[in-house]
């Protein structure tokens, strides 16, 4: 459902010692299971072909605290990180997409072997 390696089912963000290390995906979305803007962020990234990781922080107060600390005091979700830096929430992501700022993050088509 979520990007290349979504983490929605049964995975707590605080179980990951490197919560925002962009080793596999350059885009990481932190959200909750009841957040409409979180779903919108996922949909936008999927429609643009941008691989991302979704981290569900619904029942993870440690991860929520980490977000406040590392996302410029932001207390709402989603929080979108690109290359390890917080860019904001859904509205900031949508503005970036409208300016073509996600184009370089698209998944490259696999070459035929």
C-alpha cells in the first residue's frame, strides 16, 4: 500500500535506531493511521512514481517525540523528510511537486535485460 517499503503494519518507528537514515529511500513520510493528509501524501508520491517509506507513529510516543525534535518543532502529521531533512507536511509536499521538485526522486524504469 505504501511506497516501496512501507512500514505500516506492526512496526514501531522507535524500534529503528536510525529513524531517518535515507539509505533505502530518499523520501520518508511519518504519519498516523487516522490522518487524511497522510493518505494524501502517500497518494501524491505514488502517483508521481516517487519511492518512499511510510512510518506509522500512531501508537509510538517515542517516535512522536523524535519528530517534534527533528522536524523543527512540528507536532502534526504527516511529516515528510527528503534526504534526511524535514520539508513539512502534505501542503509543502504538494507545493514542491507542483514546482517539479519531486521529479529527480522518481523511480528509474528498469532496463530490459
